[in-house]
């Protein structure tokens, strides 16, 4: 049992810097010193203000997105260890901030529930969509529930923000009506002569589960949690809120893109004193180049 109890000690990481990596050199992702300085500036901003909490530019949704979609400001974490996070950083940036699970849980956060979002054999998503349809479209509910309706709508809206598709949806192809009639009937294709027959003893694990691999935790803004948030600037590309934290007591780890960036950061006095507070544990600081060497 003690070995399993240690799961609560595994940190959750919030990754920053995809906008910086978009400017990195070619396909190699090589950083220039100017981009490293941007990473140092991003670290300084996080230490001073907190994590960005904003409505996503490309929000998650279920179904067609008309009933359930992320419309609130959120901030996200992954449960991957640093050693497992290197592929994750290629999409979300190479500055990682590590927090204990209690930090996220205390602010209403929790793991995402991943759903198939299918029209067949998916009663969980069907139930969510049915409730959303009732709250948004049933003309009898206002009279039946009265003042409770808006409260229940708000509760459901909050809960719906903790659901995410397991797989990336396939692009929808629109077939013109003129071509639909000409489509041949579906037949089971026979293997061409000379092709290898499939091995009936090979296990099939199904397709890639694109989003499940992120092992995401999420904090969603709600007025009942307002004490944890600070008002942000809002507007295009800016967060509606910040989520402040204490270095050492709540921020446990900082992972920077490479040794050069770490060196630049540690030369900054204002960053050093925040990472090594006098009356709290130090923040563990390392670079992604360190991972796998000890």
C-alpha cells in the first residue's frame, strides 16, 4: 500500500511557451538567445502574477458544440512526470511549472473526464447532451423550476467544463448530392492476390487516443472560487484572470528549455529570490536537458 499512496506526491505540470516555440529555428526547434529571454520573461511574469486563466482560443466541445463547449476561463495541467513530458512540450511550450495536487484540488480543479463523444454506445455523453438540451431548449423548465433554473444551469455549465473528447475528431467531408447517388454500394474488400493475410492472433488495441495521452487536470473559473483568482487584463490573447501561487510552498519545480535559458534566468535577482524564498522550501530548478541524466 505505501507504494500506491505515493501517487499524491507526483506533481502536476503547467506548460508555457507554445507562442515562443512557434518562432524557434526551423524544424529543429532551436532557440535563439532572444527566444530564451522571452522564456525568462514568461517565468518572471508567472512568478509575479500567477498562471494565466483564460478562455481557450480553440475551445473543447462535445457534439456539434452548440450545447456543450468550454466558454469559461480555464488553466490546465498534465499528470505526466517530467521524464514523460518531453513530447508534450513540443505542443505546449518548454517552460514547466510543477505543483502538488493539493494546490489544484483546493482551487476546484480535478482530472478531466475523457469521453468518446459518439452517437452510438456512449450513454455518458448522451446523458450530458440530453441535460444540456433540456436546460437550454425545454420551454417548460422555466415555469417548472422558477428561480432554481438559472442556478441549475450554472452548476451544469461548470460540470460540463470537465469533459473532453478522447480522440481528435476526423475532418468532416461534405459530399455533393450529385455524387452521393453515384457512390457504389459498400462491399467487403478481398485481399489482393499475393498480399499477406492478417494474423488472427495479433491483438488489436484500436486507434490512437490523441487527447487521453495528455492526462489533463483542469481548474475552471467559478464565482464561488473567486478568492483564488486575480483579475487579468482580458482582451485578445490576454488572460481574464491570474491564478497566484507561493513559490516553495505551492510552486515546487521549474523546468526551463535548456541550460542556457536556466543560466539566463538565474542571473536575474528578482527571479532568484522568488525561487529561493527565505522561509519556505526552495523551488527545484532544472532544464529539460537535465531530464534522464540522474
